C-alpha cells in the first residue's frame, strides 16, 4: 500500500479502501458486508487500550470517540 499523505484532515486519516486493506491484512476473510463480530471480540480490550493512548477527538486519529462508544456499550 502506498504511503499515506500527511495533508489529510486529520493527519494520517485513512480512505475507506485503505482501511479495508488494513483489515484484510489482519483477517484475509474480512468482508464489511458480512461482519462476524465474534472474530473480533477477543481484540476489544486491546483496541480500547490503544484508543486510550490517542489524542482526544477531533485532534486525534481516529477523529471520533469510537473508543468511548465501545467502552460505553461494554
């Protein structure tokens, strides 16, 4: 995958196709139209730990509080 430009808002943001490519690197069978959440369930705590280390939105990347949403749903 080519290097991501730094002039995106926020810097380092991914295009949707780039996000899909990154997910397929982790799970070659990943398909956004047939999400099997059980395949990701054991990675939630790890994702939350990483999200806590990011800058707060909107400066951070991702530019949403998705980590806060996931934590609230747990």
